[in-house]
C-alpha cells in the first residue's frame, strides 16, 4: 500500500507555507493563508462488455497494479472529459472496438497506488454494447482476454475490489432473457 495523497502535502500549494500539523490528515488546511485542499476521488470508468452467449469480456493486465490479474476495459477519466466520453475512448484504446451503446450500471469506491501514492478513485461502471469486430490489444496494457461466465472463482481473479463488486452486482441483478 502506498502513502495517502494527503500525507504528501508538506507545503501549502497556494502560499508555500510549511504544513504545521498532519492531524487531522484531511483536508489540508494552511494555517498561514487559510487555503484548504480536499482530497476527493478521481474518476474512472469500467465497461461490462458481453457476447451473444451472455459471457463477459475480461482482460489480463500487463502492468501493476494487478499485473497478471483480470480487469475490465476502462480507465481514468481525463481532465475536461465526461465519464461517457472516457468510456468510449478507453474501450477503443484498450481493445480496438467502438462503443455502440451503453447504460449506467453502478459505482464503487476504489484506490489506485501510483508511484507509491494511494489515490482515492470513484469507479463508474457501464454495460456496453460494441460494434462487432476483432478485439485488438492496442495500448500494451493488456496481455490477453477471455470471454467468461462470472463465477465466484473468476471474480476472485480480478485485480480491483471495485471491479469484483460491480461484476457481482451485474451478475446478481441482470435479467435473464
């Protein structure tokens, strides 16, 4: 586990005054200029892509965190981007397919350790229909993919607790047609 983001604020980002206390850790409050920084989560998206047999597409991660474990197509929402635009971009970047339609599924809190710093993340999950085509591992973040049923054994292989919770929610609440 990394160091919490709030712990890295040793100086005020507004006036440069040294931080005098780490209690409470959040939010950062400067005693000199009264600036406050709140450490809310960054946003990320995840796509539940299914095939005609009702199986879900899962990806084998090439990098840490969770190298070698399973994940979903998705990633961080970029500055100035909506979650929906990020969803379409990430699916195209990671597997080379274009999103045809999507529907909001659920959200889950998550953490992501980046260079030793633990970032709070809010993951937004969508069920996604893609245009038919060949899956291509485009950006080097994925080593392989599988189409699978969502058994407890498969869910235990997911890199992120938030992905596991969202897919369990999907599995337990989808309407069989």
